[in-house]
């Protein structure tokens, strides 16, 4: 089930661009970790300080490999997602479909939307993980509950298993994700045809959700996004989160080198307050469309 109504191609392309912008921001941040902080060791020790992050890392090691820690797995996942999104954009851009609607959507189109929805989740959770580690790297006494608002704190705790699943999936390689979409049928989605095609060609012909933790995919994600598609807050928050992360890396580097920058501290505080305000606005809008 996916709830989507009259979602235009142009809006879908903007959604992909926003997620790609966020992922590119992550790539830049991971690069800064290595260049400024000398690698992930400066932050990796704080993973063990948090039961949720420690649990995710444990699953990463068991699924991907014991030589992978959480941050190296995130780096691999981010790089692969950064390769997937331009290919999805190309598919959407060259498609003859002008409007995506639950009444006319095909299995392949649904697969693209499900993948973008999963990437949106991946980006949101990854941002929280990196922000928590950067903040605790600067202030070891910082408590996770004080860093996140009530909604984000519940999200962080309640969806860790899903994040572990996506991290594993996206670490398998970007071509694996695209192949899952390519294997989908171009038939229009309906319950009868879904059963017939799945029986004849296998579940991989009708859904990518097997590899994207189907129980967690939000069926009202696209409906909410359609309602919010003209709200600039969603775009502003994404960009400000990227800029804030770079500032926190610089602040942590200042601490390591024994220097202080009060202006940077004030700027970080200003950004955090603005992001909280806009997140509250987004959540208030989304709360109206809980399906």
C-alpha cells in the first residue's frame, strides 16, 4: 500500500534533489572527519557510550563484517546512496509519467517511490547519529535526550532496527538497489495483478520492500510530502543541518587544538534554534496527516 495523489514529476525530481543534497553534505562531512579529525577514531569511542548506537554497530559487524564500525558503514552507505539517487532521477526524468497517483502507479514506479522514502529515512537517522557523536565529542556530558526533541528522541530509539537494516542494504552496493527496481514489473498496481505476478515471477517483480524492511515503510509518506511540497521549511532544514554539521566539526577541531571561537559557538546555537523551530513547524503539519 502506498498513498500518493497527484504528485507531479517536477515535485518528485525536487524531492530527489533534496535527498541528494543531503547525502552530498554527508559525504563532505565524512571527508572532513578524516581531514580535520584524523579519521573516525575521535568519534567512534562515543558509539559505545550509547546503547542504541552500540546495538546498531553490533548488527553492522554481524551483517557486513567484523572489520566495519558504525561510521565506516555509514560512509559506505552514504557513498552508495549518492550513486543511486542520480540514477533514480534519470529514470524519473526520462519517464513518460507526468503525475504519480495511487490509482495509476506501476510496480516499478512504486519501487522508485519506496526507495526514495527509505533514503529519506536513512538521511534523517544518519543526521541524528552524526550530530549526536559530534556533540558528545565536544561535550562528553551531553545527554542524547537533551539533544533531540521529543518526536526525534522517540524516532531515534524506536527505529534503530530499521536503520540497521537499511545500513546493511545500502552497504551492499548501489547497483544492487537499482537492480531490485529494474526487476519490477511495468504493470499497473492492483491487488489481483500483484498476486498473479508475484506467483508467476516472484515477489521481486512487484516490490523492493523485501530488502528495505517493509514493516517500517510509511504508507502516508508521499501523501504528507504532497501536502508539504510547497513548504520551504523542509528545504531550509535540510540545508541548515548540513551547514551545522560542518560547524560542529570545526568546533570539535578547535577543542582538540586548544582554541576557542565564541562566534562559532553562537552561530551553532542560532542554527540549532532555527532548526528546532522549523522542525516543530514540519511536525505540526505532518501531524495533521497521520492517515
